[in-house]
């Protein structure tokens, strides 16, 4: 079953902040990884225990895509935020998020 991928306005703004090449890599990975079985844990996809951002994380190179999944009324993956991991800091937009 295919999941519909919806991007929140904040996530859309975060994505616009990256260079075009990075955007293409991130969008390709999101489409490939989250369209089918987004709730299956893998090497690059994992549930987060106590995250202030979202319950799931997709790792794409140095970028992180935070998302939530709902099954009703239609299976949907909602992209909440997109950030960049810089050493041991996570930058979402122009803010450092405590992880």
C-alpha cells in the first residue's frame, strides 16, 4: 500500500533553504524511503523516543527528515521538519535543536 507524502509549510520552508542539489537528493530519498512501509525501522529510518520535533526520523547523508505517519482516513506521511546535522548539532532552519 502506497502512502501519500504531505509536506508541512514549515518543512517546505526548511527544504527551500538548501541548495538545489541537496533538495534533489532529499526529495528522491523521501520518495523512495517513505512511500512504502514508512513505519519499518531500517538503517536510515528510525523511531525517536523523546523528540520535540516528530516521532520518526529519516537520515539522508547529513540531512534529517522528521515525519509522522497516520493511517486514517488515508495512509499519509506528514513531513514535519527537515534539518542538517553539523557535527553533534542539529540545525533546523536557523535554529539549533537539542537532540
